[in-house]
C-alpha cells in the first residue's frame, strides 16, 4: 500500500506541474508569443534534432518575433523554473538547441532574421535567427564578409557563441572574434547590451560560452572586405599506407611553422580506405591571397606528399563562389531547401602549438584509422583543421579578452562517426570506436599535454569537460554565472553551472 502522505505529495507535484504550464501558456498567449506545444500537430516537426541520435520532448517551442517577446518567453520560463535554451540553426551535435534533455522551453530565433550592413564603420548587425549561408550572401551583396564555417545551415547563434572556424579564420579570426557588441536577454528576462564598455563581463562570457549566459538576439560584427579572388583546393590520395599518411600529418605540422600567409586556410581529411592498413588522405582548403602566389605557397607542403593525387580539384573564382563551393551540395540560400539530418557522434582534440603531436602519437593515430575502421560499421571522417601556424589571427587574440579558451591551438581535430546509413539507431560501438581513436593520440602524448576540446563539436560523454573546453577561464565563468544567471535558467548538458 502506498502511504497517504506520498499520494498527497504526488498529487501536489502533478497539480503544481499542470498549473505551471497553464500559467506559462497563459503568459505567452497574453503577450502574443507564437508557441507550439506537444499536443499541436506540428510539434514533432519543430522539435526534431539535427542529430537524430537524440529525441527530446520540450515543454514548448516558442517563435518570438521581437526581442521583447524573447524577454517575455525567458521570464515566463524562469518563473516556472524551467530550463530555457535558445535555438538558432539547431545544429548542436548533442541537441542542446532543444535543451539536451526533455522538458526545456525552447526559444527558436528563426523569426529574427534582420541583417544590416553599415558602411559608415564596416560593421553589420546580425540577428541570431540567421544561418551562415544567408549571412554570407547578405554581407557579400555589400562587398563584405566575416569568418565562419563551411556548412550553410549552421546557425550564427550557436556558431558565434562558441567559436566559428572557417578557411578565412587564419586571416580574420573566429566568428566570435568579430563581435563588437551584442544585445542579450538575461535569465530574468532583462534585455541588456554587452560591449567592451557596457557589461564587459557579459561581453567576455558571450564570446566563448554564450549559451550559459543569455540569449543573444543580435551581434554587431566587424566585417572585412570580401577578398577580390579565391581559390578552393581539394586534393585526395586514395588508399595510402600508414607511413605515408603519418608523414603527411607530421609535415603539415612542419609546414605550419614556416612563413605561411594568413590568407591560406586548410585541413587534412581522412576517410576509410579500401582495405586494412590504408586510409584516404585529403587536403582541402581555400586561399584568399594573390592568385599568382597560390602554387608557390602550397608547393613546399605538396612536395612532402605523394606525386600523383587520385583527384585534384582547383576552383578559382570570386569570394562568394568559394563559400558556395565549400558548402556544396547545399546551397547558401537556406530558404530554398530544407536541411538534411544525420545520426552521429563527434569528439575533438585541440593540439597545443607549443607541443605538436609526437611521431609516436601520429603513427598510432593513423594506424588506428587504417586498421580499426575495419572493425567498425560507422561511416566516419576525421578533419585536422589548421587553426594556428605562422600568422594566424586566431592565436593573435589575447587569451583573457574573451571566454574562448584555446588560443594556442595548432590543430583542431574533429572525429566524426555516423551510423552506416546515417539514420537511427546509432551503433553502440560508434562511441568506443571514436574513444579509441582519441586515445590513440592521448596515450602516446605526454601526460601533462595541454590539449583542449572545441565546444562547437560538443561531446556529452567527454571526461574532464570543464577543463578541456573552458581551460583557465572556467573559474571566472563559474563566478560570472552566479552573478549573471543566479537561478541557472540557461542550464543544459556541458554548460557552465
Ligand atoms: C554539418 C555541420 C558542419 C559544421 N561545420 C563547422 C565548421 O566548419 N566550423 C565550425 O566552427 N563549426 C562547424 N560546425 C559546428 C557548429 O558550429 C555548431 O554545431 C554550432 O554550435 C551550431 O550552431 P546552431 O545555432 O546551428 O545550433 P543550435 O543547436 O541552435 O545551438 C547550439 C548551442 O548554442 C545555443 N544557442 C543558439 N543560439 C543562441 C543564441 N542566440 N544565444 C545564446 N545561445 C544560443 C543553443 O542553446 C545550444 O546550446 C558544423 C556543424 C554541422 C552540423
Ligand atoms: C517544420 O518546422 C520548420 C521550423 O522549425 C519550418 O520551417 C518547416 O516549414 C516545417 N515543416 C513542415 C512540413 O511543417
Ligand atoms: C557603427 O555605426 C552604427 C551606426 O551606423 C552605430 O550604431 C554603431 O554603434 C557603430 N559601431 C561601432 C562599433 O562603432
Ligand atoms: C594494420 O593492418 C596492417 C594490414 O593488415 C597490418 O600489416 C598491421 O600489422 C596492422 N597494424 C596493427 C598495429 O594492427
Ligand atoms: C598551379 O598548379 C596547378 C597544378 O597543381 C596548375 O594547373 C596551374 O596552372 C598552376 N598555376 C600557376 C599560376 O602556376
Ligand atoms: C574529384 O573531386 C571532386 C570534388 O570533390 C568531385 O566533384 C569529383 O567527382 C571527383 N572526381 C573523381 C574522379 O573522383
Ligand atoms: C532565397 O530563396 C528564397 C526562396 O527560394 C527567395 O525568396 C529569396 O529571395 C532568396 N534570397 C536570396 C538572398 O537570394
Ligand atoms: C536581472 O539579472 C541581472 C543579472 O543578474 C541583474 O543585474 C538585474 O538586476 C536583474 N533584474 C531584475 C529586474 O531583477
């Protein structure tokens, strides 16, 4: 028999919950905030995760049409003690744009899409309902550009809150480095500005940890002149052996330390070879300097690789053409077609400039890719992205000027494994396959190796996450969190709490 007291408590809790949601609905509807609830027929559609490994059921998904409505929604959620999260492009690897678990109030920014380019001071005001492809098109129409990643459907909200790396980043920095000021809705619904002079602590926090501190409704960014020309390059060598691929990583490290120009952006790409002991090795990137100097810039590195690539694709053209080529087959205009989801797990390692990967670590890593992938039925790829090297704007930013904590990075390595058919279920051994891949590097590196991990490749299984993601800034962020979001309204997996 269940004691009467427990029944009473249960009844009170149920009642309280029901009443809370009723109040939430009433507040939202009284203020005209469009909202979709689990009982609505389009709820399933608006609560789908990009990564189909996750299915979460939010309390509601709201679609504010103004900053005031964002404020109303946050305050209404906080009043009911709900977890509140923003969703910009919805591309969080662990579905944190849906709250990262059940029961969140999701504030979808997609109705806030204004982009204003201001020639007077070369800034642009970008509302965070925009996606990267649409931002690139709008800025380019005025001859301007900002650094950002390649996938056109990624939202500017999440991207600029945690980092934002693309092939212009060695010249211009991460997306978050271009932010001059922002409008932010705090956990109690207050609308504030953040800039070097106004709320400087908040300004620090939103450039590297924004999801934990507020809903950024717009960012004012410094823009750059769209480069007069661009060359996208893509070389692949199929089925190279372990020694050749290992040498290709080692010589990439050496090349990065030579006098390479900031207009050179690149990454190495690895995929499964045809048979055990082989990997496909790719070199992809873009060059935004004087076209006449492209070959001589890349030649010293190409010289270290096998003579005849399986495929060479060099695409010269305008700046915006390069953005389109890198986003292909997706278009830059994201209103023209829906996004396509995936089912995947991702990890990352950011290698320190001062302590490049050892030969032993590289060999173990490549051996793992070449051999272990034949015991995994995932569809995987690895990208070794060049953040640092000589003349990188990413590393030129003073460490303590923004929350982003990994300024001394040489490579950001992304390990990405999808289910073999890219739909659920996700195979259990996908996790151990990637864990082992990362371990192949770490087990062959010094125990005090000062590596990190990248929040835009967020991993909910990461051990020691606070240190790897936030590094020396974690303590400061923890104390700022208490001051700026004392009720922890913005809470989700891997946040600052
Ligand atoms: C196909 C693909 C390609 C990618 N390529 C790159 C790349 O080239 N370079 C790179 O750096 N990264 C890349 N990424 C990673 C990408 O930058 C992150 O997934 C990013 O966080 C997604 O942002 P979003 O707004 O789309 O996601 P969301 O899921 O909407 O948001 C991500 C996180 O940010 C929070 N958030 C969203 N909007 C706001 C806001 N306005 N204010 C405060 N918090 C907010 C959310 O609550 C959530 O915690 C890629 C991702 C994918 C899926
Ligand atoms: C699904 O929801 C998105 C917004 O999240 C919307 O753009 C799209 O039109 C919806 N699709 C359908 C079929 O309702
Ligand atoms: C840029 O100019 C706009 C007006 O055109 C102004 O509102 C904004 O504050 C300026 N930004 C900076 C960083 O000077
Ligand atoms: C990797 O596979 C190749 C080809 O089968 C084999 O020669 C080699 O010994 C393997 N290495 C390890 C460490 O398993
Ligand atoms: C650069 O090299 C490519 C081959 O890799 C060649 O097709 C092209 O003509 C070269 N360009 C110049 C300007 O030398
Ligand atoms: C070479 O690479 C390009 C760009 O990825 C691709 O479009 C083309 O199909 C490839 N060609 C071959 C022969 O694989
Ligand atoms: C994007 O595509 C939509 C729908 O096809 C169209 O209405 C809009 O004008 C396009 N935007 C740009 C910037 O080309
Ligand atoms: C809202 O929160 C901020 C940050 O904690 C605080 O400074 C401000 O006073 C709060 N406003 C109200 C109305 O409580």
